[in-house]
């Protein structure tokens, strides 16, 4: 049991160390597309961004690519949604 826990912990720690780079990449991509965004939590990669057409808030996690309440994942999909 301990070995499995350690394996998952190592994988988790490796993912977490990439979060700052993923935040930078996401915010750069959003800026390139003239999309307003705000980093809410640097540890989790939580970002708020607003859709251009109606200023609706969308929540995104750069570390996982999760878009709240959406099936789609990833910064490219988020940009597509926000440019509508």
C-alpha cells in the first residue's frame, strides 16, 4: 500500500511543479487573444477569464486544463469559447 501511495505522490508532485509554467502559458495565450483574465490561485492554477461577447465569467484551471461546467478541456478550447 505504501509503495502505491508513494508512486501517486511522486506523480502528483511532478504535475504540481508544472503549474506555474502552465499558468504563464495560459495567461500569455489569453493575452494574445485580447481576453481579460485574472489568476485567482497560483497553487492550483485557477484563472478567471471573461467571454468577449457578453462578459460572462469562465473559470479555468491551468494545471489540469479543466473549464468549469464544461466537457471541453484545455486552453485552446477555452479561447474558442471566450472568442464567441
